[in-house]
């Protein structure tokens, strides 16, 4: 069974967890204790050093013989040293030095202490000056507790999984509650129906199409009305822990499920269904309810294709922050042309995907088998690639040996645009036959054998396997010459050509036959460079519409021909 080797970069997560560990109070105590040990400032036992320990660990004193000067007077203590200073070096001779100043750690209580050398003048609580020492002339070191800084003062918080709370406007929520309360008061028993809930959304300054998920969360089992009491309880629960749109969106669509902090495909269905029911650009689709579910599945599939980075069909708040989905969703209210949202909601793109699937699904059971898929793009895919596609390595919702419509959405976008990171990951999984995270020379040879056989059948002169592999290695320039990693493919500008060399014969030959002029032409329009998928979808939509109009024209002419005959 193939091993799931495609995973997000763990280095950032490890660094994040390490910094979080550093911010823990227990970590501060541990590090402070270890630093004190290195600096030689922890208490020494009598067996380790010739010191006499008097008193308790928190208020006692340490006594040790002090060398006398030739005049019989005690030698003046050395000047203070920083905390990082260590005991006297053996190389310089003499006994270890103890410095006044600096922090120590009490072994029994773990309390940070300030050390003073004997003979140093200190003040008591009343301000009276005192001198540490005894009449015998033996110097003493006193250990007195000092306050320590709190962890939040040492390392400020830097990780905000639910967004960072904005300071300075403490009364914002109360003002929103007053505004919303006035709206509820307009309705009998303070119950707002679903059709009018957009007024609440507007008062909350949320995107228009958040209304159905939020209403569903507030109304609960009734599903007809949202009461003021339930709204206050729900909204306060959300705003108490969620401080940005991404975290609020996850909380609302998941109905504040405490067991998960991510979204699954089913969470998006009420949202997309509301778009179908309300958006003016989909008015013609509302007249064909049999296609509603297919459109919803297409949009949800595209959302997870672009936003989900884990290959587990899960979307976290951070994934939403790193994508343009929430921005596109908020712009739907102000834009009537649904086809301008090419990343997720375009009806034209849905039309192309569904028509391509319908052409391959000959028995129309919404499942594509091996014989169906191998016909895609006029038999452009090799049999070994088709077998890998149906093996389950890239499909998620299909039975064994089949491909469902949901998985076909991912396949077609990946097949027509091999430049995006998700598409590269998709085909890397297909080519990585043993699932070890590397494309070995054996695996490249395994898939190229089918391409070579097809070229020979077409009487086209081709390079040998050895020459082709050398060519693609020069093309990608991997870090290691014996295998290719996912990082190598993502950093190369020729990844699309590399993948087509082993996957799609027609695209590979088309690229080889392109001239220099066509390769350098830009398709930039209005400052936007269309992706390969957008170009393909636009071209195919025009062809499909033209074919449909031509067929409709033939049907209209047939009765006229019959009348002429009679």
C-alpha cells in the first residue's frame, strides 16, 4: 500500500512549538536553574566544598575561611561581576571566587535569590545600614529572596491560533448587541425568520453569504426562527475566543464543534446551496435543480483543491488566512457575474468539468472505470498512469478501481494545469510508485516505457530511455542526481514538461512542436495572467456552447425538411 509521504513542511511547526515551550513558566525555572549551575551560583554542599552551611536554605548564611593580609586585616572582596561570570579559572590559580550580585536558585524552594558578599553594606526594612560579617572576621554570604519577572514579561505571546484581539475598543461588542437587539424587537416574540436574517449579518458587518451557516448555528433544531437569547449566547461564545474572520468562519460552519478546529467538505454545503439560491449570476441554474448538487460538489472540490494543504480534506483557520477564499466570498455580494470568480464559483468552469465527466461516464452512474478514463483526451494518458490514478493514491471518495465526480474535479484541473503546487503534488503522488517520497530513476523508466511504446506505434523517432532520463534530469536539475524530490519539481520552471514526458503523450508532443514565437506570447488581459486551467476552461466552454447551438440548429431544421418533402 502506498505510504502517504506528501506532508506540509514540518520545520515551521517545530519552531513554533519550540518557541511555545520557551514561553512556559516551568521552562523558565528549568533554564534559570541550569544557567545557575553553569555559572556556579547554586548552593554547594559541605561535601563538595569546605564551606560551613548555617541556617535554612532561604535565610541562612555560608561561611568560609578568608585569607588574611600581612597586616592581619581581611582582604577587600573583589568588585561585582555579571551573572554570566563563572568561578575562578583553575588555570589562574587560587580558589573559586564568589561574587556579590546576580541571581541564584534555592534548591528546596526554587526561589530566585540575590547574593551579597560579606562586608557589603545593605539596608533593612527600616532603612538602617547593616554590615554582613561577624566579630571573628570570618566573611559571610547572605542569600535573600528577590522578585522574579513573570513569563509574559520575559517572552511576549506570539502565537494566536484564533487571531489577535484588537485593543482599545472594549465597547464594540456591546454596541453591536444593542443594534442587533433593535432588529429583533421588530419581530413578534423577538424571533427573526431565515429570510430576514441578512439584516443581522449586515449589523454584524459580516459577508452576506455567511447568513445561512450562522442562522443554522443559532436556530438549532427549530431551523425556522432565530431568537435574541440564542443569538446573544452564540455570538458571545464565538467572539470570546475568535478574533478574526478566519477563526469565526471555522467556528460558524462547524457549529462551534468542540471536538474539531477544522472544516470538512460537508460543512460547506449549506453555504454553497445558499449561493445557488440567491446569487443573480446563477438564476438560470435555479431552473434546473437536477444540476444543483453537481455544482455544489464542484465548488466544494475546488475550495479544498486550493485551500486545503494537508491532503486530509480538512481546512484550518490558518489555511483560510493563506488563501483568497474569504475575500472571494465577500465579493460575491457586489458582483453579479459569477464567472469572474474563476478560482471557485465560476459556472463556466463547472459546465466544462461536468461535460467532460459526462462524456467519459458512458453508463452515467457517476463513476468512471478504467476503460472510461483511458479514453480521456483521445487516449492521451498511458495505461500505467490510469492504473495509478484508480489505485487510490490520489482519490478520496471513490470505490476501488473507480473515480467519482468529486475526484474527477481534482483530476481534470491537475491534468490541464501542471504548474500549481497542488497539481505538482498530485502527479508526484502518481509517479511515486513505491511511496518513499522520491522519484527514482527506476520509476521514471517504468512510466516512460509506455510513452516509448506509443511513439513506436506511431512511427515517431524517439529518444532512448537512458537519453530521456538524462534530458529530464538536466531539465529539473535536482539536488541529487539519483532521484527527484517534490521540492525539486516545485522550484523548477519546466515541471509541466517533465510531468507530461511521463504522463500525457499528446501534451508532450504539442510542447515539442511549439515554435519560439508562440512560447513567448503573453495572454495577459487587463493586468491578469490567466492560468493554464483558466485558458483551457475558456476554450472548452466556447467549443461546447458552439456544439450545443449547432445541434439545436439541426433540430430546428429537421421539421422544415420534412414539410418540404411532403
